[in-house]
């Protein structure tokens, strides 16, 4: 399975279609992948496992989200005021 993920990451160009977000507006898709990345990272770090599988979520949200949103969310995470549940 790890090889499959590594192959997908190697061939990654842009975010693929996600059936959960069929509309043109990809704001929720952006936010959900941001949350998924941080949840994945937190869960695997707590277990002491390799967090490289979380890189998929990172690449998806980096290609969908405006940089200003990401910077704002990162600042909120550091300040403890982020509105999402991670």
C-alpha cells in the first residue's frame, strides 16, 4: 500500500475529482483537506508512525487553497484559535 501512495505522490499534478465536492466551488474541499492533513499528521505522530502518507492531503490543499487562507489558518493553529476540530 505504501508503494501505491508513493506512486500517486510521484505522479501528482493537481487535485483529483472528489465526489464529496461535485460543485465548481472547491472551498469546502480545500478546508476539508487542510483538516485531514492535520488530523492525519496528529494521529500518526501520536502513534509514532511515518507521516509521509499525510503528504497527499498536504499536496491537495496546497493546490486548492489560496496561500493567504493557509497562512491565516496556520496562524490560528499556533494561537489556539482555529475554528476547525483537529
